[in-house]
C-alpha cells in the first residue's frame, strides 16, 4: 500500500527552502530576502510585506490572498479565493 511522503529542506536561517512530495513527484522552492521575508515560491508569487515585516499579499495565478493587521500587529483580516 503506497502513501504520500513529504520532505522539507531549510536554509541556514531555518527558512523553508524546498518542499517535496513523493506521491506527485513535485518539488517547490521558496526564496527569502535579507529580512527573512518570503519573496517567491511555494506555489505563490507576488509576495509583499509591510514595514513591520507582516505578509500583506500573496498572488496565485491571477488570484490573490490579502492580509491586514491591527494596532497590536496581529492578523485581523485574511482574505482570498
């Protein structure tokens, strides 16, 4: 009986760098900037962050996800497809 197996690889700062899936044979990578903010990969594109480092948007093939934060820097709104 076969199963799915996922593998993960991390960079020197412990950011996710690569994810593999044995069932589909797929590999996705991630890229971060000097502030350790995700900038591309993991099936999304167009990541943007605010000046506090919070993720604001992540695009997915024409659709996107958006996030808003309250005065305590906590995610208050998350929206997407």
